[in-house]
C-alpha cells in the first residue's frame, strides 16, 4: 500500500531535489520517512520535521490545501513545504496525530 502524496508535496519535494547544494543540505537533515515543513505564523517562521504518514490525514491535508491556496507552488522558502498556520495550532494538530 503506497502513500498518495498531494500535488503540493510532490512539487515541493521535486524542487528540493532539483536544488544544487541547498537542496542536498535540506534533504540530509530530514530522517527517512519524514518531511520538513515550515510554519509561517504571525511573528516568525519555524521548521518542523514530521512523519510522512501525517500527509494522508484529513486534518493535515486541510493545512496543505490552505498552503496551496495562499502560495500555490511558489513557496517563500525554495524547496521546502511552507504552511501558513499558527504555531500553537500546528503543535496541537501534530500532538493529536501522534496519538493515533
């Protein structure tokens, strides 16, 4: 059973792979089976590494749809998945997904 990645994830991961040095460094810091995401809150941007399994959950996909609506495929951070979201909401969501 394979994981179906949303379009926004596929495009972001492809952009990261196509980056020369920057893409390689970004990929090296992410453990296998995980993906790095940047949360852009009201005051700052913060990086999180989450399991790929989160990407299929409907609540996480809502965040991905929100990111696609706001940024399209032109993310502020090249080669990284950027999600416009309050940090506290993201932490709560990932805590819920971690308990499943």
